[in-house]
């Protein structure tokens, strides 16, 4: 298997061999992440898609056909069929000595 990844702002979709977690309802589209300051969102859309959320809160996507990943401030990406782990970018906060999710 290839280490194929798709970057979209602060979101990365990483091709995986195993999808885990409890199935999350979707209607052919799913908001991967909401923008906390702008209200914009990363939205994945595919006619054949299963979304799962693992116990640690991480999302996994199974696309039965190619889908599109959109966001108001980024170009639209076509994501090929496959199983993906959704990874949120993190940054280190030097003054508080903690990590936090990057806000898009």
C-alpha cells in the first residue's frame, strides 16, 4: 500500500488499511471540521461513503467512489475511493507548553 495523503489546510486524509470505530450517520456529505474563527468548514462529499469515529475521537472515511473535499478558502480536492484516517494538524504552544489543534 502506498502512503498516499491529501492535505487540505489544517486537515490531512491519510490512506489506511483499517477503518475502525462506530459508524456516524451521513447523507452523502460530512463536515470533517468546522472553522472556529471564520465559520468555514471542511466538507467531504461522496455518494458511497461510510464515516466512523474511533474511541479516541478520530474520524475514518471509507469512500466507495471518488469524493470531493471542499472549504471556502482552499481549492476543491478530488479524493479517490479508499479508506482514510482524518488527521487534524497540531501545533506546540511554547508559553503554555502544550499542543493544540490548528484553527483554520
